[in-house]
C-alpha cells in the first residue's frame, strides 16, 4: 500500500527536493543548502549496490547525521535482486524517508553496466526490481527515472510498472538518457505521467529559477519539483520558490551574498588532510555553475577554471564579487555560458517522438 509523503515545510504548497548528484549532494552540501533555505526533501548520492558492496560510510553519514532536519531519501544504484534487497534491508535500520531507485543516471560509465538509466532498456528486469523493493523496503519506495533510453519507447511500459507496484513517488527527468542535460526538456511527458499515475510526481529538468519553477508547475500539474544543478548555482532557489508561491517578495541575492556562499562552501568542505590542489579542484566543480550568473561575458569562469591555489582563487573571488557587492546575482543563468563539461557525448535529439497529446 502506498505511503503518503512527509509533510512539506509549508502545508499545502508544492514541495521541492534537492536532486541526488554524485559527489555533490554530500553531508557538507546539504548543510550549506539548508543554511540558505532548505528544500522540503533531500536525496542522497547513490549507494552503488553489488556483490561485495556495503553502505558507503560518507553517504550514510548524510543520513545518520542529517544536518537539515528535513526528510532524506536514500538512493540505490544496482540491478541484482538479492543485493538490492540486502541494501534496502540494511537501510531499514537508519532514519531514511524512503528508498529511491536510480533509473535515470545518464553517465556512460553507469548505463554501460546496465544500471541507472541503462535499466530502461530492460523493463522485464525493472519489473522484478520493483517487486523486490516494494516488498522489502521498510520505508517508502520511490523511483527517479528518465522518459526513455534512446527514445521514449519504454515510457508507457514504465508507467504501467509504476502503477502495478504502487510506487510512492516518481521523480521524472523529462529527457531520455541519450539526451543527457542539454536537449530540450519534454515537459509534456511529465504532464502525461501526472495524469496517468496515482502517485505524486516531481518534475525534474532545467528548472533554473523560481520563475521557471512556477511555469513547470502550471504546465505539468506536477505535485512538486526536483532541482539539481540550479541549486549549486543558486542555493537560495528553494527559499525563492516558497516565497513566490506564497505571494511574498522574493529574495534577490547580490554578488556579496554569492561571496558569502562561496566562503561557506570553502569552510564546510575544508579538510586539512586533502592536498590544496585537490581541494581547489573540488570547489571549482561548484564554481562552474555559480559562475553562470556572476559575469555575462564569462571572465569570471575563464579565470576561476584556471586557478591552482587557494590564494589565487580567493583573489579572483574578491575581485569579481566584492568590487560591486551590491550588484544583483542574475536570477537566470546568463545566455551562452555553460558549465564544463558541457556534455559527455553528442546529443541525439528526440526527433522521432511525437508530443504527448492531451488525451494520451
């Protein structure tokens, strides 16, 4: 029997969730996001499940030492029924809001092992996985998926399996696996899933601001929103969405606020045992997204991507962010700027798919 979702921060308002992002949605980043305005729900990085796997300690720490006070869903990545059952059982003794199955990771190193988005090529096996996790998950059983692998051929079959196994929540990214993150998001498929499923649906994909969030809610009729990379760029986005949906004035961060955000990232991720160059490189993964709204000409991104030391990094940050600290941080990413790597392989457009009709 389906289980209701945890209550959102504002009763009756569409909930938001921080998407699971490998090497990003760690305990540290959850803590930082919570400081600037928490989403309603968090999803962990994936626990890779295989024959000799154990629950990864640093991911488990984000559950057992949850710094946010908000519900945390634990994501699993795997395909072996016995091992998935084992992992779900082990997580049962920890304070998770639910078990989330990854059916959407588009990284080739993942889908080539027939896990993540690769599972969408074998719905017969997905049927078996759903059966095991529905039966043996001691908490809610939820799924994060894309709308297909090469194309949308598996989509209707996936919806049928979600109904059959009474999944508690679907987080749906409106692109195929092959489309990665740069094709247009097919919100009509999310809208169709909303009308076809009895469970709540979180829309995911290219929700860049509180303005686009409101548009996606209106266009799809979804229960709520899952946001990933845009929360790296703008950790205030969940707060802004709540304010906008409540009819309140929306907080407008300045470049000075962005400087404070980056300083908090540095302090939270600080680890004396990590070499300086490795620490700088880790932070640059975040700057790749933050920089999309700092400077429309891309000078900040150009400089920060080449930095090699903490001192040089902080000099660049001070020069670009504290010269005009009151200047507004752009609500949307500046056109023409991309976070690197901007793609892992050539994108194959969803040219053969027909838009979902209203009566589909």
